[in-house]
C-alpha cells in the first residue's frame, strides 16, 4: 500500500493531466484459465497486468510514473540493440559486424 500523502499527490497529478486522456486496452480471453493482459495509460502513468505465462497462473504487473520513477524501458532498449532471427539475438547490422549473443 502506498503512503497516503504520496497517493494523494500522484492522484492529483493524474487529474491535472486529464482523466479524459486515460485509455484502457485489453487482450486475451474472458474465460477463467485463459491468458489475458490489460493496460491503463494516461499521459503521466502506465499500469500493466500480464497473466499469460505458465498456463496463465503467473502474473506480472507494472505501475510507472513517467515523471517520478527510475524506470528504464529495458525491453525497448534490447530491441533497439539486437535483431531477433530464428530465436537468436544479433547486433544490428550498423554495429561492428553481425555478432550473435
């Protein structure tokens, strides 16, 4: 549970940014036992819930504050750095050679 004072500040930031700018996305099944993912995003935050691994019984969730966290999008950085072919990682062509990782 978040400290109530911090929660109030963050909620106020979301309100100032505009509740009408918040969007919701859903992917997956609606039946019990099927994988699903959802995302709630505004201009200042992101919430993700992912339940698609290990027969849909392994949940990952993320909450980010775009202006106040230390999060780095490591997955995006990974995809920018490496090409993916046949299940292997390769440095992008513009790098020194095509070294497999």
